C-alpha cells in the first residue's frame, strides 16, 4: 500500500544522516561519558559536540543547555525546577489555555500543591491574549509559560512581546518550543526567554532525547536525583547516541533552513488552495483554523462541514494516509480539542476538524493523492 505521511507535527522520520551517524556511534561510542578512560571521553566528546551545536544555533552558552529525555521532561524540569529553586518568588503562575498537555497537566498538579494558576485565553485565530496576560500579572507571579508554536494549529505566539513585558517585571519566562525548533530561527536571549524546551523527534532526530535552555542568571533544582551529570541539573547516564543524533539533526535542519522553509511554504499554499477548491466543489463549507494568524509553514488545521474526524481518520488510514485529529499525545482521548475550544469553534466544527502536517520530504504528488482520496471520502 502507498504510504503518505502527513503527521509530521506528531513526529518526523529520522533523516538518513542521523541514522548513519547514530548507527556508527552504537559501535564506537559505547563508553560511559562519566568514565575518565579514553572510551569514556570519546562518548563525552560526542555529547559535548551536540551541546555545542545546540548552543551555537540558539546563540547561548554551552553551560546553559541541559539534555533531557524529551519535551515532557524538559517542560517539567524548567517549570518545577525553577519553582523549587526560587520558592521566594511567589505562588502565582500563569499559562495559556492552548498549551500542550505536558504543561497543562503539570499546572493542574501544581494547583493541587498550593499554587494559584491563571489560564490565559486566545482570540478566534488562536493567538494568546496579551491584554489578558498583562491584567493577570501580579507581584507574586513566579513564572509564565507560553508555547512558541501551537502543536495543533501551527499558530506562532507573540513571544517577543511577551518576553519584553515579563522582563520589565522580572518574571521568569518559559516557552515550550517543541514545535518551533528546526522550523524557526530562535534566539532566546534576544527574546528575553528564561528557559526553552526542545525535543529531537520533531526535527528529524531520534525519539527520547531533548534539551532545555536555561539562562545562566537563573537557578533550577533537579527533578531526577542521583549522579551529578549535566552539571548537577539532571542525574542519569547520558543517552549518548540519542544526544549525538539530536545534534546532527539540528545542525542539518538549520544549515538548510531557508531552502526547507521555501519548499514547505509552497507546499502549504498548494495544499490549502487545493483543499478549498476541491472541497468547495462538493458544496461543503471548509475553514482553515487559525488561518489569519502568523503560522509555521508545516501545519494546517482544517474544518470540513459534515465530517466526523474519527471516521475520517480511519478512512484515510485505510488508504495509507497518515493525518491526525490534533495532539498525538492525546490521541486516545475522546474529548474535543481544548485548543480549538479556546478559539471558540462550535461543536460541529470541533467534530469535523483535523490536522495535516507536512515535512521537508513531503511532495506535491503526495498532496495530490491525499486531496483526491479526501474528496472521495467526504
């Protein structure tokens, strides 16, 4: 069966270069990076090379990068680690209603632990309400966590403006940049970001490996106790091969970012124009959710009148087409998207909306195959 993969926001396929470099590493870098002998130091060198690549692309210091197991751990480390190390900052914390579950579930738990949480809404295009954010800030606000790019709609949030507002009030700013890394050039210090989370499998690297940038002017408490790895901020023997793969993937993407962006923009425009045209011929209403907002060029969230997304996804899958209803981490849930709810979509629109996410290897032919089959199913 022909496979058309249009679910790159859930995860990307590892690039050939990453696979080759990691395969080589499995047989060569088998030492423990904490060991002082030559094999251990060879493994440590691989880790530090990846750290240099990440820090170079973010234009930060190598000491400000902590490797983790991925986005979930990274978000928990940045948020909980800061709160534990800075208990005097206050018990009020702020996030938005459209965050990834790793943020929302953590904040819900923090509420149970005595923190007061403010959840900021969005406009109809899924952009966080800046005025509401300003109104919610208080003297005892310890941290604000707002995602860089929404994982369901691809909408880019006003991170620069938020960073400037929080810097004036000396409030710690964390951003979940999992969907932004490898798609946008990000300079956290210019944006006044205190901590930023990324994960390799969203930019053609391996699953199970991520990182957190933490500005050196802030202290964080470790979440995993044990050894003194990662400058005593994250215990546990480093995932040498995964970290190496992360570095290779990030370097490869950013070296070719302009070319990738141009290709993906053309593909997204082609996809959305064709969707509107072909579905329109059926007499069905179609809407791109968040269309009027600034979006990354890889993610399209679309509503088609009279469709049931659960049935639609199965029908597409039977034809070898991979798309999703929203966040991959919530795929087992029968609840409607909290992101689209926050944007004010009706029950009918919630029922008939799904996500198409292209990648650097997506082709026009694959888009044509997808739209052709989608039209038949609808």
